[in-house]
């Protein structure tokens, strides 16, 4: 990692000197949530941070320490939720702190693609900029890490949403010691089919009064035990390596363009 600027490992002097050369920072965001019996709770944290770390090594942008907590919506053991509103406020405060230090481009790199987390991130970015009209000359971008890889993007077409081939392959590449393929298993065939049809099918939606104005109450299905929404059988470290390379290259290109068009020299 020759050019990587990982703030978690840097000193004040190193950050100050680095800001003279580059004012673009990636803020990796994950979540602590279940990923079946074969993957750790930290999958989405590793996906965002490892992608950012490799991109930084290519282009020299900064990588802020990861935001570990977000909103999963799931309730299986190990999952730790904070409300979407709290999550949004946390990243808004981080934006402000980074900008005060001199950063001009912030890339919010989403390692977790849950419906509620994406919506909260979009609201946070929009509200931060609307509520701080006096802050000029900055860009804030939201990037969903998996969409940077043509291979990983096929997960949507393959209905491989969660803890399946693509996420397992990435973990086999950058954190193989945390993968337990001998423990891998699925829920019932009926549940697997349901969850691969709809990412939010793990939820029950109920109304005490069946009226259009009543907002449904959302609860997790009690028959879900494992929660895998994909097929991990063809996962491999080689596939993970290929996807990781695609993601890092594209992310570095995004960071380089932001720096070129909205950096200190612009």
C-alpha cells in the first residue's frame, strides 16, 4: 500500500501534509449484521473499507475510519441496529468535521445496500447541503461499492442479494480467516426462493386496520433462521480478487476526477 492515506493510521502531521496534495476522502460505511452461518457480522464493513483502501493505494486519496453502525432492519442474533435517523445525523457530523479540516470532496462508500440505509444516506447528504448553504466548494457523493464491479453487478440479475456467491467470494479474498464454509447453510427452500425474489421479503407487514392511511408495522419473519439471500456454492477467492480489482480501479477513477476538477489546484 504505497500511496494509501489511511487516516486511522496517520498522525496529525501526516494528515496536514497530505491535505496539501489531496483533498478527497472516502468515508466507508458498513453495518453489523448477520450474514448467515459462514460469514462474520462485519462483512459490509470489510467490503467498504477494503475497497477504499485499495483505491487509495492507486490514487492517493484519504480513507476515513469506517462507520461501523447503521440500520440493517434484520433481527437475527449479532445484528446491531441504530435508527436511520441517528445514522444520518452521525454521518452529517462527520461531513462537517472533514470539511473543517480542509477536505473538499467526500465519497460516502456504501458497503451495506439495505433499503433504509440507502434512503437515510441520501437524506443525510441532501439535508446537510441544504442546511449549510454557507459551505461552498465541496462535493459529497454516494457510491454503492458493488455497482463499481461489472461482475458484482450481476448479483442483481442473479438474485444473489445477501451472503451469496459475490459477498462470500470477496470475503474469501480479503478475509479468508473469517469465512467458515463448512458451516454454510440455507433456510428452507421456500424461504430461500422468497428472499431471492425480494430483498425485503424477510419482513412481515401487518395492519390492525386495513385502510390505506394506516402504515404497516414491520417485523422480521419468525421462520428465518439463517438469512442467506443467495447461492454461495460457487464462491471463490479468485472471483473475489477479480471483483476487488474492478471496484478499486473504478473507485480510484472517481476520486481522481473529483480531485482533478475540485481540488486545491482547480
